[in-house]
C-alpha cells in the first residue's frame, strides 16, 4: 500500500502473479478433464490467464490424450 491507501505497482504485480499461478493450476486440471495436453495449457494459462476462458469453451477431446514424444524419441527421427 502506498501513502494514499491505494495499491502500488509492486502490489499489482503480486496480485497478477497470484492470479496467473491460480489460473495455471486450474488450466491444468481443466485440460486433464477435457483430455487435452495439460502442460501446454498450464504454460499458456500462466503467461496469459484469460486463456482459461478459451480452454473452458473448447469441447472435450475423444480418444487418447495427446502425448509429447520424449527427447529420445525426437532424436530418432533425425
């Protein structure tokens, strides 16, 4: 708080950080429920919290959850 009783810049950054971490966690949970790549959605919801709304609007995927290949599997293609 600054002298006038408002929140200063550091306070706003702390609030944004808490919101970003919260939406990242919710994005990971929601991506798991919707059968999506959770690490992709955790990262995007951390960087840009409104992406959680976009994820909520996406339909649930059918079939297996998408899986990223490991580094060893990626190197075999070269």
